[in-house]
């Protein structure tokens, strides 16, 4: 994976963590909260591991909209192994999380319609509804719900 892909994935990790953090935690499912915590830990590690590079090479860049990541990309030949590793790990975590969520979304579409039609979407409510009905959902959906649970460490 080259630095451009890693950096863009790292930007997505930060954006996803911010979006998840903006949701109301008390109405999220435990799985959503655990995945959010994993992504937030990855962001914190990324900020810690690449802080010197951001400070040294990109201190004049206005944060936001991926500008710092683009700046770091411009200095990829000067990045520390620690920063490169943190970027790679953050990208891996994001990819696994998004792939697992996409698979569950595809596998559980019919089950959402069947068991959770009255449940408002957002803040982990549909996932919580599916988990409540896990014994009754389709086999593909149950498999992907287990993958989400495993990803969350539950």
C-alpha cells in the first residue's frame, strides 16, 4: 500500500471517527460504541505518531478537508517509520470496519425490513434491533452480525 492510499485512508478514519463521535452515545448499540472506540484509538495513535511530522512539515497548513494529509503526502520521503506504521494500521482498521459494515448491510437488508421496519435509522438503532432479533434473522445476516460483534471485541 503506497503512502497516498494510506494517507487517504487515514483521512477517512479521522472523518469517520468524528462522524461517529458526533452521534449520541447513549442510544448507540454496544457494538457501535466499541467500533467507534477502536477508530478513535487509531486516530489518537495516528495523531501521536505523526504529530512531529505534522508540526515540522505542515505547521502552516490550515487543518481540515484533508489538507494536512496532503501536506504529509508531499513529505512522504521524510516520514518516520512510526508515522508510516500508524498510518498503515489506521487504514487497515478502517478498511476492516467499513468492509464488515458493508457486508452486514447487504446481508441484513431483508431482515431490517422484516424485524426493524419501525426502528428509526441512525445511532446504532438498526444494529441494536438486529442484535435483539439475532435468533430470528437470516443465516447470512447472523453470520455478519457475528463478524461485527467480533470486530467490536464482544
